[in-house]
C-alpha cells in the first residue's frame, strides 16, 4: 500500500515561472527522501497558473517526514506559499478494486 498526496496550487498572477523553478528544486530534493516513491510537478494547459503535485510515499510517515524536512520548510512554506493565491492538499490511499 502507498500513501498519495495531491496538492493543487494557483499562483499569484505572473508568479508561475518562479513557483515552478522552486518546485523543480523541491522535486529533486524530495525524490532523495527515504520513502518517497514519486514526486511529479504538473502545470495546467488551459491555466498556466494552475499547478498540481503528485506525491507518492511508502507510508504516511514518509509524508510526515517530508513536511518536517528543511527543504520543505524553506522552499514550500517559506518561499512558495507566499506566491500562491490558493493551496489545497488531498491526502489519500489507493482504493482496493472490488472483485469482478
């Protein structure tokens, strides 16, 4: 089983490239964390200010450690969040498929 986080950001007008550059650094650092299986950054095709993150961890503890990391605190909390108009975070686990 894995633990998945889907974060949706909407940048302030004209700040999307700055946020994406910071998220590139965040993705590189996050992929090195123990328990991080995947960390992908996506930009909206119809709205370039819309950004979605797909993160997958071995377990919830991996995401908790991720949020406590120095790079998360610096990049996300300290530098990215002030450049956002909106931020939503969905935490989820994969649903087991019902038997056919």
